[in-house]
């Protein structure tokens, strides 16, 4: 039997049972399609997160209050850890390995101007704000060192917050109220967009000392970012030793869970994202394996039914000269055609849906990328073909082993 | 294609052939000590009541079944020791089958059904369809060539089956109760056709339990309890026009 005849014979058999073939393929199509889609979404999200992390620069170190111990941190979260202060900031600034330090304090307030009220995030910051949010002022000026030292009652507005409160009016020199404190608007930032799922344009920025002492009446900061010109690990160690000393921590063995602060960098974030996406890929692969197993069993089931239904046909084919291997190949090819076509249709629908997901995601989030790795497509087709062989061999052998006389008599 | 080794040799020869079935310990002797020579160009009717072993004999002669005792020579070649694949190739190249229930692929066209035996050979596609059309022409159903087999009448179906049986130009045509499922008139037409094929040089072996059908053969072999009880080689052939 010539290969093209084999292909034609198998194809015609499947075509005669069109709807059954299509339904049988559906299991494989959904399995493969879902995995392609999920992997693409996973990669897209990973790309998005990594691109945002990358914007913060690879030479920035983040220092947060509370230890890195997850359990402790969870309980500490309730009482908002207050272990970092402006004294720490000054001390870190003096380290030789540190070039710049930017402390931050976050607080939520209703901001009022001439009866207009708007709830917004108020960021207590310093002139080094650019370390994290590299936006320039559009009009006016940003917070200066003098503002920090003298606890100036001034504020810089995000572009959207300015729009919400003032509309077309010039905000410079106007007095807004945060709680009972009046602040003079000294600048408006250019449009920054969304970063880490926060709308930076809806925030307002005030001198950190003003927010601490005049508005909240606290000593602590939420967060310190430090820039180094030394290798990251050295600088991290420097800060760690300094803070243990500053906080009088007795921690000679360097047990991180005993610290009352937590130091991380972009590398750590990248590593975490990497781990998460690896776990996600593993999870998806297991789901894929299960769905292909189920799909494969479905194929085997249908092929067994088909062999039984076509017993007479098989008997006839053998009577007119088909050999064992010709019958085997015909039925094996039928199941492979089902799974391979299912795999290809699955890939096409998976890629199409991934692209739709990318289009939808991009209306909301900048930086979502459309990734479908060619290796996953090739793997999907190979795996689905292998499923066809694995689950098709048993029914095909049953067909090929039929005794022609018995098969012809079958009713 | 099979080469004729010796023209004096019988086309089919069984020597002391027996067939035993064993089914969960129960042994059935379907054929005992069959000696039979069939020459090229004969038209043989194998007759006998059901269970006599006539179908088993035909299956062995047609390479569908294996003997358990004795020897089978096809064109002087020992066929009893061939592998399954070699037997399949003999069926493909040397034999044509006509069945009582036609055994057509119902959702294939007449042409697709007739070409089927050639699909397992390595003849080119163009040649295959040429031969299939010629066979269809020979049985006179050319107008139905693109009809689905399921849409044909019983007589038409059997003619398609005959076309399928002759498409590979076989040395022997085996017909298993070819008229068993047809009315008298259509049955006679099929028998006439077998006679015609026989006159064109095809050897025909027909299994039947109908005396009327057997009348068309040139030799009538009767079987009972797995043994040949009579072999009439000079049967006066009844001509088909009786029915026409």
C-alpha cells in the first residue's frame, strides 16, 4: 500500500464520521489550546512585571521595616512596623557605598480645595524622589532640601489630581488642605501613568518631614530606597551591619529573621517572578498532561468503538489482500490524524486567544507582551501526535488481529 | 504477479487436507482427508448442507483459512506453509471473492468499492482507476459509477461485488452463496455472469446449497460431514438464457 493511499484511506474513514471525529478532537483541542493560552498569559504577565521592576534600576536597594520572616511580617503588618526612621536614612546616606537615599512615607487623605474634595495617596518624600519615580515637574518646582529641613507646608500634585481639584485653573500658590494642615501647591508633575498597579498621577507629594511631624505625628518611614555604585551584595551587607548597629540588634550570626528590617533588590524581585512563573509553568504542564491523558483515553475509546463498528469492513479489507501491518497502520493513522489535527487546531485557537488576551490586556496595562514560544507550539504538536500513537496502538492492533472469516461473519 | 510454473499442473491441489477447530477443549473436525484437484478454467459448484464444511473448504482454497493437516499446492507451490502476509498477497493478486451479503462499503461510491483491492497493490493510481472502470463496464453498471453503494439495489450491489472480484484479474474467483440473498431473476443474472467470466478463462469456485445455482457449473462437488461424497466432472451445464 502506497503512503498516499494509506493517508487517503484513513482520511476518508474519518471524514465519513465527521461530527464524531470533530467531537473526539475537541478534548485535544481544548487541552492544547488552554495550555498555549495560559502559558502565553503567564509569559505576558511576567514580562509586564519584569519591565516594571526593570524601570526601578538594577542598582537600587529597598529597605523595608519588619524582618523578612513571612510569618512575623504577616503579624507585624497589622501594627504597621515602625522600625525605620529618618535617623536611619541619614546614617545610610553617610555610607561610602551609597550614593543616594530616598525615604518614603505613604498615607491616605482627603485633599480639599475650595470645597472640592478628593481622596488621594499622599507621599512623604525628599528631593531624591526621582530614584523611584523619575518624573519631572511640568510647572513650578519639586520639594527641596530646604523644604525638608524647615518642614515647609508645600505640596506637589500628580497631573490627574491637579486636574480633579483645579480643572483648568492654575494651582500654583493655591492652598490645599490635608486634614487640618494647609499646604501650598508648588508644582505639578508631568504625566507618569500606572506603575505597579498604582496610578502615580493621582498622588500628591509633600516633604516627608512635614507629613511625619505636622500631619501624622509619627517618626517612622515606610520605605527607604538607596542607590549604590558598588556591587549590590556589598552595599546590602553594609546597610545590614549599619542598621543592626543603629537599632542595637544583637545578631552576630547574621540571622535575617532576627532583624527588624528587610533588604531586597530588583534581583530578588526578578528571582521571585522567575520562581512564580516556573511554578506556574509546572502547574500548567500537569494540567496539560491530565487533559491530554483524558483526551487520549477518549480517542482510544472512540477508536475501539470504530473498530467494532467496522469489523466487517476490516474483514473485507483483509479478504481482498490487506496485511496485518496495512490494517494496523490505517487505524493508527486515523487516531494520529485525530490527535495531530486536534493539536494543530488547539495551537491555532490558543495563539488566537492569546493574541486577543494581549489586545485586551494592553487597553488596561502598558507593557503587556504577546509571547508564544515556538518551542511550545512544536512541543504541543509532537505531544498530541504521540498521544495519538500511544492511545491508538491498542485499537489498531485489535483491528489488525481480526480473523477475516470471523470479521466477515460479524453482525 | 504469479508465474505459471507448469501448464500441466493443476491450478489448485489439496492432498489429504483436514481442518480441525479447537474451541475451549471441544474439537471439531470440519474437513477430513480431502483430495481435490482443480484445473484452470473450471466452474465448480461446492454443494452440501449447512455445517458440511463447504465454506471451510472454500476459505482454505481462498487463503482465508489454514489447513491443519495435509498439503495445499497453488500452481505447484506449497501454500500451506506461507506466512500471513504471503497469504494476504496471494488473496490480493490471485483471488477474487464474491460474498452472499455483498460486503460493500456502504458509504463509498461504486468506483471506490471496485478499486479497493488495487489500493493494496502498488499499481499506479491512474492504472487502478482505468482497471476499475473497465471492471464496472464489464458488469454493466457504468451509469452508477458515482453512486454510493448504499443507494443500489441488491442486484446492482452484487454486480459491484463481482466487478470488485475481477478487478485484479484473479486466477480464481470464489463465490460464497452469490445468489443466496437475491431474487431468482437477479440470481440468474449473477450466475450468467459467472458463467461468462468462466468462458473468458477465469476459474470459478462457487459455494451453494441451491441445486438450481449448481446447474450452471461444469463440475459439482458434494460435501457432507467434512468429506467429498461425490464429484461430477462432466456435469451438463445449464445455460443461463433459460432464465432470461
